[in-house]
């Protein structure tokens, strides 16, 4: 929870931890308190697993990585991104099992928009070279985006006011400190410069502008 530190975790080498509900497992990446407050995690539902009805005081942000995640609003398949704001209640489940990337209790107080985007069918924009971009959400200083790199690219001396957070959905990034393959999660502090080489056929989730140096 110290946002002034640069963090890089390979989730492939983090053990699953049991949640309060049978058949639901978690890999905590950042957590304020044990079962409440700010949390970023990978969550795995075994087939047939479910949670009782609940809400999240400062919202819930989810990207479905594998399988199908469901609640009373419908089924969300691999590649779907959604945001449930404060006041939204649901009892999630998965009939066949799923893996999701989850951020809890991190909405800005004025962000009340519910978002649901199927990244498989959405209209990606093509940038220079072989880069495609899909804007997922923006509110004030916060922006959430997907990038797909068809060819190897060098991203040099990037800086974001408010920091940056990265999840490697597919492929690999590398920098002077190491290689970050599928499943890697990185957090870069407010105003810290960073550079990466992105390998061909990589897809990356990026959030910027939401982190500030902690006291």
C-alpha cells in the first residue's frame, strides 16, 4: 500500500489463498485490510463457486481473463471489462469456472458510471506502427486503456502524473530490471519515469493518473 514504491510481481509464482467462500481463491497483489478497503487481486472461481450478495463502497473493476463470470446482470466472458460503482449489489458466481483481475474500493467518489465493454468486439484504434489501443474508461485524471502490440516496440522515458499500473494480459515486457511475462503486475509511482521493450503479440492493460505519493 506504499504508492511511492515501484512494484513488480509475477503472479505465476504467487500461491493461491482461500477466500471466505468455498471454491473461490485469490492472489492478493495490494491489500489495505484483510476483507475490506483497497484491494487488487487475481481471483479464481472453481466451477459452481459463488459469493453471497454484497456491494463495494468505492466500486469494483474487473477484467475477465479466462472463463465466464456471472451475476444477475448476465454472463461476462473472457475479454470483458466492467466497472460496478458504489451502490451496485450482486451475488457473483461461475458455472464453469473463471479467472478475473479485480480492483476493489478504488473509484473516485464522483465516478458513478457503470461500464461494460467486450474487448473482443469493441472498436480498437490503430496507432503508429503495429499498435492498437482501446479506451476503457476515463474519469478526471484516471484513464484505463488496453494496448496490443503486433510488433516489438520500445517505449522510452514515459512519465505519468498520478502514476501507472500495468497488467500483462499476454506476451512480455522487459526493462533494465527484468522481464515481465503474461500475468505480471507492475505499479509505477507518481511522476516516476519508466521505459519498456514490448515484445510482438503482447496485450497490456494500463491504468494511469490514479496513484499519488503516499506520506
